[in-house]
């Protein structure tokens, strides 16, 4: 039997709810035909799909990133403000499409207000200029009698939007990015952008464009931009057709955070930087099936299975464990394009990955606790000699892996506990003794479990609940509890403590 040991005195740190953020980009049907569909009987008078809004509200999204993503490096924000019917239609070069500009800054802010989420805008550092970025900040946040603030007022928005989070470009290291730059050139350019944006509104928080947290790009950019930024971004997509490689690959995110955190700490120390710099993991997901050029042009509409949901649970557990460093995170993306919600003109269904996202956002508590797990392990070894350079080499060295991936969070008073357990074993359930240390469970335990018939199980319009959430209550009294975690499951247990 496995053992899970929790000690309420061993606190890792405070979990920032902004780790449950999301991301929308002008790619495929994420926005148009996804969350925004003018003229649809399912939409309100603003064009917002009401069924999507209802589904997204349950995710409790604290921060929403927009407009990209690769899209932003060719996007000029002035095309997307003012009278909608007068906006220009442009060629969209990142995803080989056409952009109507009917969903722009004002619509994005309005969507955030309807959701109750904070906006996070990434500026164009590809084809854009620092004057354009400065004007965007002034349009959104300006309170004076200036031209860009007055333009917002002319568009019917007298009050400033108070956009707090601003990203300095997207993936500028990549050759696929319009206007990509070397690390040295990016630093030079980002400094000029940061200067004018901060002088326009000193209250904004800037996010430097990071790579994967471990590259030479990261070393150079952190050294050059650390005095000017509040967050440093990491982007990571994982996934493999083999179930165990798929779920364990999510642990790469933790390695990236640890290494990036060490770089940030070193530079803050050597440069004597007083203000904190945290990681913004502002793009992450499972994404490996729809990666060809044709898939990208088609809108990367990935169909997620139960294995992917377990990988998402593993990502979220990693962000909780690394809560001292990771303060922002954004799943990419919200709707249709590798999205948690999938629509057509008649309705929607919830992808498998939606369910762990909802449960974690709803039930994760304030303080992360150090958890000791002693249970069955799995060693992810290459199947062939040459496979060391192929399928598993990026993650196998982090093993062997506990099949039960566990986090625990409590409230400030220590009177409530949430235990989140991802059983990555595709075939076997595992019993565990949960040791609460000096605490004692009182009363019923609320249980929410995500599982399905096999790790390849998917949801669809025809069968939307193949993978869903089972809610139940179990008796739980005492300092130790025995619980059997089902095979291929994400289990969230909530209990009161004495």
C-alpha cells in the first residue's frame, strides 16, 4: 500500500490563483466561431457565445492573455478599434489566414469584464514599434487629456481599462516568428519598449519574453532585462502517443521552472535587484498530434484524451509545488485551437482536459504543503538504443516516477485541506494510507474524480461525457485515512481538519 504523508507545518509557499489563467489567440476558431460568433442564436448582443461564457466561468479564469501568440507579431492594434464595420480586413501571416479585426482591444476588455478576469496583453515586437506599444498602453490606461486616451473615450469607453500585465513580445527567439531576433537584439529592442511603456503607466507589470527556461536565450535575456521586468515567461508544450511518456513529460515544466528560477535568483543577486521577478508560464499544454503546417493552417483542433487530462493534472501539480517561483500561468488555449472547450454552430462539449482545470481552480487552497509519497514507481526507459535521442530523452532522466503524483493545499487557518492525486497508472488502482500528521480529519470527505474507460477515451458531440467528473462523499475520521485511487484518474479530496 502506498503512503502519502502530509505535515501542515511544512509549508512550501502561497499558491497564487493566477496560475489558473488562460489564453486566447486569433488562430483557427479560437475567437471567431469559438468564443465570439456574431449573428449566432447562441450569442448575446455583443457576439459573445453564451454557452462558451457559461463553460468558461466555471474555470474561474483569473487572467486572460491576448492577442498572441504568433499572431501578435504581425498585429497592429489600431486595426481593431473604432467602429467595427469600418475596420480593415488584413492578411494574417502567422497562421495563413485573413483577419477581420471585428474582435479587438475593446471587445477583449469587455470579454474580460464579463468573465471577471484580468486582461494580459502581449505587444507586437515583430512588425510593431515602441511608439505603437506606448500608444496601446495609453489607449488602455491613460487618464489624462492625451490623444490616445481621448480616442478610447471617443469609442465610448470613458474609464481607463487599467490593464496590469503587458508582455514584451511573443517567442521572439523562434524562426517561425515574424520579426524574430537574436537574444542580444531582443534585449536592446525590449529595453526601448519597456522604457516608454513604463513611463506611460508606471503601475503596469512587464513580462519578458523567455524561451523554455533553460536555453542560452534565457541566460542572455534574463541578464539584460532583469532590472526592467516583473515576470519572465516560459512556453512549453509536451505530449507523446505513449501514455507514460505523455504524462511524465509534463514534469519537464518543473525542471524548466527550477532552472529558470535559479537564473533569476543569480541575476538578482549579482545585479542587486531589489524587486522580485517571478515566472509567468504563459503558454503550456499537451500538443503533439496537430503540429504539421496543414494542421496549423487548419486551426490546430486537437482532440484530447484521458491521458492528456492526467498530463494536465501533472502540470498543475508542478505549478503548485513550484508556487514560490510561478505566479502566473496560462493554458493555451481556451476554445477549439488546442482548447479545453470545443464548439460547433449548434453547441459545445467539454474536452477531457477541461475537468482537471475546473477542479483545481475551484478547490486549490491558499498554502502549498510539502508532501511525501512512498508508492509504486515507473521507470521511463528508452525502448531502443537510438530512442535516447528520440521519444523520451527530455524527461527519462527525471525518473523513476511516482505513479501517484500528489499535492496538498490548506487554508490559512489550517482548518481545510485539499488533496489532489493523479494516478498515472493506466491499468491499476492504488490504495494509499494518507497520514495527516498532527491533524485530524473530521466529518465527510468531498471527492471529485476524473476518469474514463481507458487512457485513450475522448469526448465528442455525440458522446460528451465519456470522460467526466464523478462527485461523491466518503467517511473520513482520524489522523490516517485509507483511500483507493482509481486507475487513470485525477482525484480531488476536500476535508475539514481539527
